[in-house]
C-alpha cells in the first residue's frame, strides 16, 4: 500500500473523528452550563 | 400546556433517534468505503495504487459543495422577510462550519494525491487556487459570525457574507472546464452524465459519496444543536444580567 494512500485515509478519518468528538464535548459542556444548579458558579463563563 | 410540552419533548426524542440512525449509517458506510477502497477494489492501470485516494477525495469536495449550498439557501431564506427565522441562520452557520472542515480535507487529500502524481504538494492551478480561496472565504464567514453584535444584526450580515462567498462554488466546479488545468476532469461529470470509473470502483465511489453525505447531515445537525444551546445560554445570561441590575437598582431605592 502506498504511504500516500494511507496518509490520505488517515487524515480524513482522524480529522472527522476529532471534529465529531469536539462537537460532542462542546454540546455536553453547554448542557452542563445550562443546568439550573450550575448557573451561579458558571456565570462568568463565556458563551460559545 | 402539558400536552404541548410532551409533544415537543416526544418530537425532540424522535429527532434524536433519527439523528442516531443517520450517525450509525454514516459510520457503517464510511467503514465499508474504507474497507472496499483500501483492500477490495483493484489497482488502476495508469494510477496504480494511488487510485484508492479517489474514493475519499471527490466525496470530500462533493460534501463541501452541499454544505455551502445549504448555507447559501438558508441565508437566502433568512434574508427573505417572510421566511426570516434564526433557526435558518443557525443552520447556515452549522453547515458552513462543516463545509470548511470538508474543504480543508479536500485540499489535504488533493495535496497528498498531487505529490506522487504531479510531483508537487501544491501548485497555483486554477482549481486548486479557487478551492483555497473558497476555504479562506468561508473561514472569513465563520470569523464574521463571531464578531459581537445584536443577534439579528449578526445573522443578517452573516447571511449576506454567505451569499457573497457562494459565488466561488461554481467557479471551483467549472474551473477544470474553463481553464487549462493540471487537475483531471471531474470523476462524476454532472453535465455530461459520465462516470470515469466502472464496476467495484464505481460502487465504492458511490458508497463514499453517500456515506460522507450522511456524515455531513449528522455533523451539521450536531453543530446546529450546539448553536441552539449557545443561543439559549446567551439569552439566559442576558436575562440574568438584567434581573441582577434590576435587583441592584431596587436595593438603592
């Protein structure tokens, strides 16, 4: 297998997975900030 | 009121379930594309093993076009007074961000293809230049969305920017026909309905198009949700700040 082919597939799969994971993490963090109990302690946090 | 709330909640659950199905289908489809593309399909006569990059590079470009098309359409509808809705602005922003990711991958996989076939990682070819410009234009669009301002003002100026940036999309697609280019003609020629690959190679390419399109739908929906949460967070932050100022003012009276 050509290293260029392997590099191409690797770049696509790693980038898309990283982006998907980052979306998950940001969504979870946003939900946590919006939970009523967390309002006062997170009030200084900047929204996205 | 309660039944209304339950309807909204059950609708949300149904959309979550649908989104999960799309996500799983995208994951399985991409896994099959990789399997077929790397191990099952034959080498090509001229490009040899490198032809395997074909199953990922054109789908990346295709998805970027769909993403920018969606951003264009949503922005157009947002600017139309009768259909103005902040959900359309969110969709435009989400779709453009996913489009930028796929444009970056189009440039990266194209560059990886270019090194062994053309001998260079990058050349100022019309198609490559127009694609790089597309990437920069939409990065600018995303940066513009982050410039502070009233929510409606941000949405309006972003919508105008999305319409302007979209001008480059047909230039990218037709650049190989309009100018002499190092790049070969599109693998799937939409105008002539030609397909330059056949058999298992064609099926793998088709699966790549479908799978990455599903991945686009899934990523855009998740990004949209995040944007909706951010809007809610900003609204709640604003009303909390107003309440606090009111309470302060009352304590002085």
